[in-house]
């Protein structure tokens, strides 16, 4: 658990944005067969994107 938390606190905003785009891209391909996983991946991608934007503007 500590490794996961330290990854998100130490990662650059650009890396977090890339991860969120990758998750959203993967979610797009599994939209039809697995709608609940699709919604979960989109939500996680959105939250990562918002976290990266907040982290970027807090550094400046």
C-alpha cells in the first residue's frame, strides 16, 4: 500500500496524465462487453487527470 501511495505522490503530473489517458483508452475498447468495468476505468482515469492538474498547479 505504501508503494502505491508513494508512486502517486512522487509521480510527475505528466506521467499521471499519460496513465489516465491510457486507462481511458483501454476503457473505450471494453465498453460493450463489460460496462461496469468501463465505467470504473473511466472514473479512475478522470480522477487521475484531476489529481494531476491539481498537482501541477500547486507546484507553480
